[in-house]
């Protein structure tokens, strides 16, 4: 059964039940009241009959006394006068009887007999001595008129039982009344099939007549019709009220259920009409508010998801297309902010050289974030880095206080990140800290934000490690593994770049080509291990004799190249002399008690004097190297030949010159003049 059916049934049961019970009670009450009233009427009628018959008997007895007390010669006249006055129907004494007397015998008032045609009273006639000398009888005829007078006095229909059966009952009810009177015994009341109540009065002293009294039922028959009509009308009203109540109650619920089904199907725009301000109406209003808020929340989630998806796409493209660590970390930070709704954030990396956390990128902070430096164990960020435990909360309640140089905030979440732990290590070495501040639209960051930030911290660790691995791989691909110098591949790229720079700024570039003398004999005599030791030591001495801006390369075997930016031929010869001396003066140790004397031959070429491209200058330096070897080794030679292109000729004054930028520049200096230099002295 539906809810509407249950509500209708319940309402009808609640309403019609009392109505039906009330109608039954009212009907039963009316029936009982009607019966009581009818019985009461019969009691009153019986009393009235007895009173009337008693009064009649008293009247007859008084008339008899009057006749008996009259003188003998006046008794006839007294008797006639009693009849004439209507005090009795007949008088009889001695042999005299008034005319029109009813038939004998007459029932005496003191008798309890039936079947008499008259009711009389008897009085004895006595003489002066008190002796009974006669009897005077006075009678009243019991006929239809007498019964009618009794009925009028009693207020009920009366039937005289017996031979005459005088009655005031209607012919239709007479038989039923007599039958009902025959069924009862004694002075009792009952009802007949004709909707009449009867009472049987048997002859008794003072009332010698066998009578039956009847009254109609006093029940208002129309009352039952009114009750039935009232019940029917109440039932119709109850049905209509139940239908209206069930409809007004279940219709909003049905609409609410349909809207809930639509919401469950994904239609968050479903709304329920608010038809009233009752409980169901408030429920509908609450449902509408819930769907609106859910719809707004879903729209916000969708926008946030799309935004996060865009950030993740940018993050993926950035991590896959570049090894720029600063750019990767900034995109990671921006994505973490978008995912958690943070107002600001910062990424710090641990500097292995100084052991200090240094800010790499920031969002939403002041411009001085680049100066942020934190010692591990100091403040919030230093504690997170030192303990390796993430933290979140409010500054005024949770965690360590902020250091003086840390960003000011109300709420925070900070997560450390580290490279994967090597096998056997308990904890991975820390790389840095990712921190976010002041979540928008919420008081604090929650556990979900902590999980999200840990994910981005892991991405940051992977990005840092990948960049470092890439840098190491790139370094290894461009350096010689034995000597640690740049290799030939990087030589070609570097000489091209340096030639372009020298051309752009009008500077000079000197190239030194170096070759260890008789290196094959070292390998043949002492072995390749000794040869490798000589090459490594030679590379160390080359690095110690050049500036930081100079570049040293191992071209192959025992051949090396040194690029001297912004240096002319004179500066190149100074470097060549110093390199030759550092190799010549100190033998190379190859064991506890053995060493090898090593010398080097050097060729010098200058851009643009000896070539207009890097390859030409390098070839010129090689030619000068061969010339140095041909001259007896352990020395240097400056390339000859080559011609500066006319477009590159620069007029310079005679004598040494120091330009405004204090950089050495060729310009016809005297042989004894040394141009200014940077770094180590030459």
C-alpha cells in the first residue's frame, strides 16, 4: 500500500471510528431513553387508572352512604337523585333498582374479580340499634365510554380484557396488544411488534377491572435517519479530508522523491516546489538549498579539477621538456597551490656546500624571498628539514615558532622531500622543503592537503634528482674521465662560442695546443698505468696555471688544448712559459721511489690574427705545435701566417693600452710590456 493509501486509511480510521461509535452510542442512548420514557408513561398511566378507579369507587361508596342514611320513605328519591346527578349509573336496595341499571352481577370495588359489566359499592343499612336491615348497592357501568374516560385520564390507550373487550386501541394494534398482554404475567411492561409498549393491570382490591395499557414508542424515528445521514455526511467529509490531507502530505514527498531520483541520476538542477511552510515545506526548502550548494560545490570542484588538470598538464610538459630546475620547481609550487587553495608558498633546497636551506622559488610572498636562508633545526622550515617530519597547523598554536626571517602566516603546511634512500640507509638524505601558507576559504590545512603536498614534494624530489642526474650526465659526456678536463666534443662547441663572443665584443682569443714530449716512450717503458698517471698529473698542473675563465681540454691521447679568452699572443706566450716550467721543473711521481721527467711542446695561435673561424685558429695552433716539436721540443712557438680579414682590422695606437673595462687587449705593446690579466699571474 502506498503512503497516500496508508494515510487515508489511518485518517478514516481515526475520524470515522469515533463517528460510528458516537452514532451507535447516541442511537443506543436514544433507544434506552425512549424505552425508559415509554415505561415511565405506562407507570404514570397505571397510576392514573388506579387513581381514577379509586376515585370512582369512593364516589360510589359516598353515594351508597347517602342512600343508606336517608329515611326509609326517602330512599327511592335519594337513589333517583344520585342517578340524576350522575353520581352513579344505578342504585339498588331491597327490591328497588333504578331504571337503566346494568346487568347483574356488579363487581364490587373491594373485589378482585373479572368479567363484570359494572363496578359498584355496597353499604349496609342499619336501624337505630345498629342491626343490619338491608344493603344499598351503587354501580357505574363499565362500557366503551367508561374505558374512553379512563384512557383520557391515563393518557394511554386502554383495553378491557374479557367478554366485552372495550378498548381505545386502533383496530390495527388491538390484536398485537392483546397477544402481548397474554404473554406477560403480573403487573409488568413489555413491547409489542407494533412498536408499542404495554402494561397489564390485573384485577386487584380497589381496582377490580382487568385492563391493558399501551403507549406508542416515543423514539423519534427521524432521529435515526438523521444519525445515518450524519454518519454518511461525516464519512464523505472524512474521505474528502483524508484525500486532501494525503494529497497535500504525499504530493510534496512524491515530488521530493522524484527530485532525489533526478539528483541521484546526476541532475543537480532538480528543485522541489515549496507549497507550504510546514515541516514538509521546510524539508523541501532544505533539499533545494542542499542541491544548490551541492551544485555550486560540484561546479567549484569541476573548475578546480579543470584548473588542476591544466596545472598538471603544464607540470608534465615542463618536466618532460626542460631540465631548468627553477622553472620546474615554480610550476610544481603553482600546481600545489592550486590543488590545496594556499595563498602563498615557497620551495627551499639544501645547499650541500654550506648546509643551509636556500629559497629557490616562491609565490605570493614579498620580493625579498630570494634572501631567505634557513639553518636546519631553526624555526619551522629548519625543523621540518632536520626531523624529516611534515607539519601542519596554526602558528599561534601548533609546532615550533617561526624564525625571524621566515614568511609570516596564520596557518601552514610544510613537507620535506628527499632523494630515494640508498640501500642500507635508514633515512634518505634531505633535499629541501615545500611549504604552503594560509589556505583560502578555510582555517587550517587538513590531512588531504598533507597527502597532496607529499605527492608534490615527491615530484619535487624526482625533479631535483633528475636535473642533477642530467647535469652529471651532461658533464660526463663533455669531460674526459681520466683527467677531468673537457673533452674534444666540448672543445668544438666552446671554441665556436668563444670566437662568436670575441667577434661580438671586438676581443681576442688565444689557443694553446699542447703535446707531451715522447709520451709513447713513457707508455712503453713504464706502462700505460704510469702514462695515465702522467696525463692526470699534467691536467692538474694545467688547471692550476690557468684562470677560472680559461678552458682546458684533452683533445685526445697526450694532446691538450687551452682556450684563453680576451688574451693576445703576448699573454699566450706567458701562459705557455709558465706551463712548460711547471711540467719541466717537477718530475711526475709514479711510485714511492720513482718519477718521470716530462716536458711539453706548445703551439700558440690567436684569433683573429691566425684565423677567422675556430677551426682555422685551432689548425694554426696545431701547426705551431709541430713547429715547436721540430725545434727540439720543450718549448713553444707562435703561429705564423694567416691574415686578418679587412673587415676585422682595428686601428690601435702604438704602445700598451688599457681599455675602460680593464681587460687585456692586443695593441702593439713593446716586448717587455705585459698586459693586465685576471686570475692567476702569467
